[in-house]
C-alpha cells in the first residue's frame, strides 16, 4: 500500500456527468490498490462543499468546498456534463478553478469540462479537445484556444483535455502510466476489464462506434458482419449478396444510414482495426495487413494515411516513444 499519496482534486458541480467523475476517481483508486509506489488520494470538491445533482439525477456528496483546497495538489480534474455552461459562467467557481490550478502539478478536464478551463484562461494558446458535439461552441466562445475535436485526449504542457465520457478512462490511464509506467497502467486496465489504453490521437468517433448505430436491419447486420470478418471478401458485391440486395441499393443504404459507401466503411473499419494491432501487438506490418483484410502493406499504408494522417510505421513508432518516455520517467517518480 502506498505511503505517500498524490492528491487528486475532482471538481464537480450541478448537472455534471457521473461517469466523468467516476472514471477518474475509480481509475486512480484502483491504481493505488494495485500497488502504485506513490498512490492517489481523491477528493471531490464542489461549490460550498454541498452535494451536487448529476445529470442522471443521482446526488453526490461533496467532500470539501473549492475554497478549502490548499496545495500542494498533484492533479486537478474538472468534470464535464450538461451543467458545464452554467459552471463556466459562475465567476466564483471559475476563479477557484484558476486558483487551484496554480497549486497543481497538472490540470485536466473531461468532456465539456474544457469550457470551464477555457473560461479560467487555462487553455489560451493551447491545443485542446472536448466532446465532438460541443467543439464548435468552444472554439467560437474561446478563439484563443486551438480546439481539435478529433482526438480522445490531448496533452499540451501541464494541461490535459479529453473527449466525452469514457475517454476520461483513457486519459486517467495515460496519467497513471505517466506516473508509474506502462506495466501498472496495464494492470489497472485489466482490473477495469478495458482496452489497455487507447492512444490519445485515436478518433473520438470510429467506424465501430459511430454517433448512432444503424437502425436499418440489413445495414446493422452487415456492420456487425464486417467487424467480425475483416479478413474476408467485403467487396460491395459480396456484401450485397449477403444482404440479398443489389449493389446499387446497398450503396444507397450505406450512404443514407452511415454517410459513406460500403467500400469507404470497410476501408475505415480495417484501418481502425490495424491501429489497434499496431499499438497492442508486435505483429509486423505484413501480418497486420493480412489480419485486417488489406491486400498488401501498401494498401494498408494508403488507408491508414487517409484515415489517421500518418503512416502505420510512424504511428507505431510514436506510440513506442510515448510508452518509453512514460516508462523512463516513472523510475524517477516512484
């Protein structure tokens, strides 16, 4: 059990998202129980220390008031939720966020919590993300912030911002890895029964988790078939035969329900599957290509470059560098 605990302050407010708070709190707690050499003590701070009613209607008891937080603070995390607009307009809350951030080693937000950090001026001149559905509003309200709605999370200096809801888990795992190395982060992920850690530059919306599942029965069936049979023949002709429709009708169905043709959808699904293999396995590129249904490493490279803006080898190398930095940095802090 850790003897020196890093103080993590989660800032909550009315209509915050419960998952935004719970993902962060439980991940840090499990890291401590898993054996982090210097674990975490998590405090939920709220305006006046009062209970907050989450957007789900559940009520959380604040452990302390924002005004009573004193340094040193290791990490301060501003939660997101439907109440973020009111929180960002609350001058007293924003001033306390600014004050606590100055006491902290690093600052983070989950989802729309980025709007509170922006209101406090903590994102000015920085690249930041938020839930894709609110990115345009954040950019319009805070032109000094470089808003990127694509990634799951972004680290810009000592400030981290993340996308919606469960990306809080990815961000917190990344912070645990930064503090204690990849092996402990993997142990925490296994306890949580989740992906070891999605890289921050992975897209918020993927072919596997789109903004809404297709309601059309044939399209829904084909989407599930594609995800489980990436190495098979997934040409338009084969998919049309599987759905017992014409190729022309299948193209219309995919365009209407998914916003892309069957060929485009399959290409994206294969690229995203390749991305997971690149960061979670040591498979050589030719084997990754075969597993994901690409005819060659060149077709894999072209699809990956189109979807992620980088090559498979560059993406893997960047992920290894991030892991190596976290692993090397952990030795000096734990």
